[in-house]
């Protein structure tokens, strides 16, 4: 009785009669069993789903979801740091800052394309020119050549009828872009070729009696002269360039001095030019630029030498002539056409032809920039 009354007292204290309390206890146990079974079933059914999702998605599988707020914040911070690194690696590298051309960095900042400042290359020139003679002086002797220190004077009886030059030059060049649009260059090379001169001598005027006399005049002696050119040549010049991505115009001025050896020809020339044309972009850094223009090429050379006529007198002796004659380009103006081909920022090719009334000049260069 005491135990039952104790149980009844507890039930009464909980607000349920004794029988109702037992029923509640059984009902709670049943609910616990059902919850456990549902949880187990959910686990068994849900476990294969992640593997199935990975099998259907052939792409990369992303990181698992964070399990708490701290992990979520840490992952977000890591991804935020990774994004700038990816953008930095994929961003194009800015061109390195160079001393030359002066003002080039400011020009790049404004969007101009600036070439590499330094250049080295090879230069080949073929030149055929007709000349006019000036300052012709000579010393004439019979039977032997006049001495090198002979007094040479202008002789009206000695004239020239043909003056031609055919020369080839092979050399090396270097250039520098001092400012955007201002280039200075220099070249050194070897000139080889031939100067051809036809000299006519009135022998009756220069050879005294009795060798030439009215009864037996000597007449005019024709002396074809051919002198070989083997000079070292140095050129200094500058280019002024203006243009944009689609066209260009440039002016050039150059001075050349060729130093001869022995009695060969000294050569001095002045070259002024204007050229302009379009620029066609063929690739990232590949451009083709045909152009036309005009050129002034004034070449001045002095030719010295000794020539003999062969037997012309009754005694079989020859007429000898020591001569010195200046030659200038007869028509220095020429039309120009050519092209410049930039394979990339470091390699280029150029070729042009200058055609004048009495001269032809062909130029070809190849260069590397750095």
C-alpha cells in the first residue's frame, strides 16, 4: 500500500492519474523507436546521393560546404586573396621603363607605340650614276708619264665625254631613337666599283712641233679611263618621323665620306629624302609599310690617275696623261619607292629603289632592335 500510495502520490503530483501515466510512458517509448528507425532509414537512403551527384557532374567538384560560421569566413577570405593573384598573373606585363627614347614613357602612357630604342643591322647599296666634270687638270708628256709632282693645269685641249660610276657598298649600321620620332644613325662599310671616264686630248695643241705639225697632224686622241674604287665609307644621319598606327611620313638627311687609298677616288655625298605611306598591321607586332617619295642624292668625287694612249707617233711612242678631275652627279633628284617590313618588335627588313634621269640607286637593309 505504501508503494502504491507513493506511486499514486507521484502521479497525482504530475497531474495524471496512475493509469494515464503508464500509458504516456509507453507512448513515449514508441515515439523514440519510430524516430530512431526514420533516422536510420534517412541515413541509408541519403548516403549514396553525394556520389551520384559527382557522377552526373563531369566538371570539377567544388569544396565541401563549411560546417560552421568560422570555417565559412576563413574560406571566403582565402578565395578573396586568390582572385587578385589570378588577375595579376593574367594581366599583360607593362613594357619595361627605358632611358631612350627620352620622353618615351610619357608617350606610351598616352597610347603611342614606341619601337625598341637600339638598332643594329646590315646595309647594301647598288649605285649607278652619270656625272658632270669640273676642275679638270692634267699634265701631258710624250714617251713617259709625268712625274707625280708635275704641275697640272687646266687645259682647254683636254675634255671629257663620258663620266659614269658603278659602285657597290656593303656595311654595318647602328641607330638610336633619341626622342619619339627622332632617330640618329651611323654606318661604316666598304665601297667597291668602277668609274669610267672618256678623255679627249687635242694632241696638236699639247704636243709641240715637229711631232705634230700641219703637214702631219696628230689629231684628237681618245683615252678611255677606268679607275677602280676601293674605299672605306662612313655615314652619319638622322630621321624625323611622324605618324600613327595607319600611316607615316619621314624626312632624312645623311652625309657620307669615302676615304680612298693611293690614287683612287675620294667620294663625298649628301642625301636628303622625304617618304610617306600607309602602315598595314598583319599581326600583333607585324607591320608592312609601302611608301613613295623623293630624294636628293648629290655625289661629288675626285678621280686621279695616269693613262697612256699607246703608239700614236711616228716613232712609236705613246702620249701619257696624268689627270685629276672632279665629278658631280648630273641629275641629283630621283623618285623613290620601297617598303619597310617589321616582322616583330625586334626584326625588320627594308628595300627601296631610287630612279633619276641619269642615276639608279637600290638599297636593302636588315636589322635587329633591342
